[in-house]
């Protein structure tokens, strides 16, 4: 059901019944937009209070439902700050986790939080809906200099010193409607609040670049626009700790793939571009929690079709620990590791990140 409604939101379902449902969803979108407008107005006039932390806050957010590549961007900024002798702490909402807790060996994380905590050794990842509370816990528990708020553009309650908005150039604004009729979380005019735009996947969405730039300039003419790509770097063997492989091993190899990300087509396109012969990609809804029958179906298909190498994403890899024994000795299970690379505007981007990180917060 969830997948069907997402297909309605993205206009991948048509017909008489779909048209009626889309009309109902459009009505709900108007209601949602009205409520969002009221809440923002309350914050502007002070009825709802916004909080300023005593440490600087950098928000990395987006405008749409689904992945735009924020997690690699958060990782990139965190690593950059660490190299500059600053101590970042990541604040993330966490989704699909049940109980939300902070960094720790027994903690339960969202997909993104697991990925970040695994990649950023020594950088605390605080997971929880109340990010002000989590921030205060972090200040008590860790030596730190700056907060990175993951998925923070719609977290209006917490003031920030730099508002970075990532925009997927392959699908920047969906069909132009607010959720639930479309994938927009806010009206495009809300982008006037942004301090910097990062256009992601520009190699895949290059045909849209000028239109996106024009739209952003119309809403926020003075906001810097940075361009980035998400490039594969290597492969991790999920069943042998510490073992990695070069991307070249995929060339000409028959593989099966699976993922639960917002844009599975971009994942498959990456594999094809690396020379892999993709027999099939099993696509699940974003944040899907894998069950044993999902894994067994993937394995069955791959064995029957001589795809003895199975690929998944970094985000999905963190959810597979309890299933690793199912793959047997004949199958290789690998994850594709992705890093973000800023291809245009990097110097200005890094300068603004450092400037925001050095600001003094105040209560």
C-alpha cells in the first residue's frame, strides 16, 4: 500500500481509480500546505519559539521526500571539519527505528545513522526526534565544536548558522505538488530561507541544470549554487571484515542487485556504467526493513540465473547483519561505496562551512 501511494505521488500510476485518488491527495496537499504556512508564520511572529544553541549549527536538508544524497554530504562535511581540527556532532531525526537513541554499541539506528556512525569513527551521531534535547546531551557527554543537523531544513524549531539545501538534479521538485499529492515537503518559495544550494547527481541530471538554476535564482537570487556528483569509490565484502575490492572487478561480471532507496534507477545505472551485467535489480521502498523471505527470493533468483555476485548499497548493507549466513559460500555479497565530490563551487562551499563552524552560539 505504501509503495502504491508513492507511485501515485510520483505519477507512475494512471487510470480512473488513480485519478480519483490523486484528486483526494491534492485536497490533502492544500490542507497540508496551509498548515505548514500557519506553523511557519507562528515561528516568524514569535508565537512558536525558536532555540539557539550555544554551539554553531549547520543544517543539511532537502525539499523532497526521498533521497537526494544528503548522507554522503553530511559525511563529507564532518570529515572536512575533523581535518580542520574541529569536533563535529551529528544530529539526526532517525526513521524506521522504533525507539530512538543516541550513539552507542547497543543503540538502534535509522539506515542513515548506522551508515554515518560506521563511516565516521570518533564522531558522535545523536539520534532522536527532539534534536534540541539530543544536542544538550551531546554537549554534556562529548567535547565538541559544531553540530551538523541531518535533514534539518524543515526542523524550524532550532536556529542554525548555515542552511544547506541539497537538490537532486534528476528529480528536483517532483510533479510540483506538496505531499501527499507530490514529493515536495514545502513550497519551492521556502527555498528563500536557504544559505547555500548543493545540486547533487549533476552527471545524471545535467540536462536539468539550467532550468534548476533559473528556478533557484528566481526564489533566492543571492544564494550560492554548488554542484556535486556521487561517485563510486570501491566495494566492500560484507562477509569478510575489512576486505575491499576495486570497482574494476565488476566489468563484464553477471550480478544481481537489490536496494531500498528512493531512486533505485540511479543505483542500477551506476552498476551498468561500471561495466556490470545486471541480471535483475530488486527494488524495495525507501527504509524497507528486510525480511527473511526477501533475502531468500534474491538468493534464489541469483542462483538460478548464474549471478554469483550480489550488490547492494551502503545504506542497505547496515541492515543485513542477521542475514549474512543465508548467502552461503558460493555467493559474493558486496556493497558499493559512494563518496560525494564537489565539482563546482568547492572553495566557496568549504569557506562558508568553516565560517559557520566558528560562529559563537548564544542562548
